[in-house]
C-alpha cells in the first residue's frame, strides 16, 4: 500500500507509465487513440461507441438465449468502454 501511494505521489502508476506532466506518452493510450481516430474516420463512430453498442447487443442476445450469467457479465462492459472514451478524450484535450 505504501508503494502504491508513493508511486502516485511521484507521478507513476507502478506499471511503467509516466504521468502527462513528465512529458512521456503512454503507449497503450496512444495506440487506442490512433485506432479510435481511424475508426471514427472510416465509420463516423468512435471505436468505444461501437464496442459499447456491440456489448449491449451481445448482452441482450446472451441473456435471451438462456445464458443469463454471461449476459449480465457482458452487460457490465459498456460503462467501462465509456469511461475509457472519457479518459482518452480528456487526455487528448490536455495534449493540445
């Protein structure tokens, strides 16, 4: 616990990523942003919105097919995709 709070105080997550204040980019976030941008250019929709709609549809299909626990599990994914979209958009604004 002390290591986690020390890592947060020093601008790192403990997973090898640096904070935006240090000027270094998070590779995973950069790749997701690039994929989201190209998906938005090709389809007009954000990658995260497509994933959200797909997981809602999959959840309904699983639930109605009798796999209720799997449907509920997949139904928990949309808020996560929307949270990732929010973080990516927030960090994109910080970089401008």
